[in-house]
C-alpha cells in the first residue's frame, strides 16, 4: 500500500513537471513533498535530468545551416504547388457525387438485366452495387470535403509542451 502511495505521487510529480496538474493537486503535492524524502529524491532526480537535457547542445557548421535554409526556401514553392487546391477538392467531390448517382441509376435501371445475364438474383446485384459502388462513392463524397480541414487540424502544434514549471 505504501509503494502505491509513492507511485501516485510520482505520477503527480511527472504531471507537474509537464505542466499538466491542477493548482489543487499541486498544493497537495507540495504538502506531501515537505514530509516525504523518497518523493523529494524522485523530484530532484527528475529536475537533474531535465536540467541535463536543457544544457544539451552541439555545434553545427554555419554553412550547413545556411545551405539547409536555402534548400528549404527553394523547395517551398514546389511543395505549396503540389498541395491540392480548393478547385481540385470541389472537382473530386463532384466526381464522387456523379459516381453515386450513376451507381444508383445502374442499380435501378439495369439490375434485373445484369442479374439475368449472370444468372443471379436481382437482390444480389443490388447488394453488390450498393456495397462496391454506391457506399464507397458516398464515403468519398463525404470524406473529401473534410480532408483539408482535417489536415490543417493535424498540423497545428501545441506550444510549450515540454516547458518546465518554475514552481520547483
């Protein structure tokens, strides 16, 4: 039971160092740290690791840095041009809508003819067209307008994720 107690406080210490702890829990942790030597040692060891990582540095050849920046500036327009524009997304969505309508039309008008040609039940043709044409077309129709929004949301980054709080 005592070991679980320290583990929960160690998780709170980790949360505190990551900046993901409420003020109430932080106060509770401070009170515990005043009396608990093992947790004080755990906090001290973590602070030393963080301080050691903060001082980590290496030398980079300045010409390499300049070449990398020049290369990025050179290739940035190509990357920007390769990204699909709004017009392309609209065209893909329209194509998906047309395919959905065509699949529905084929199902309604030619389902019986296709069934008799392949000697299968008309319901099997409808199910096949529904499963392999209409539903995928609807999915594309719904997904493509959302892709630009999803890709923008995925590229946003949180700032300050690894900042060390100044409370300790």
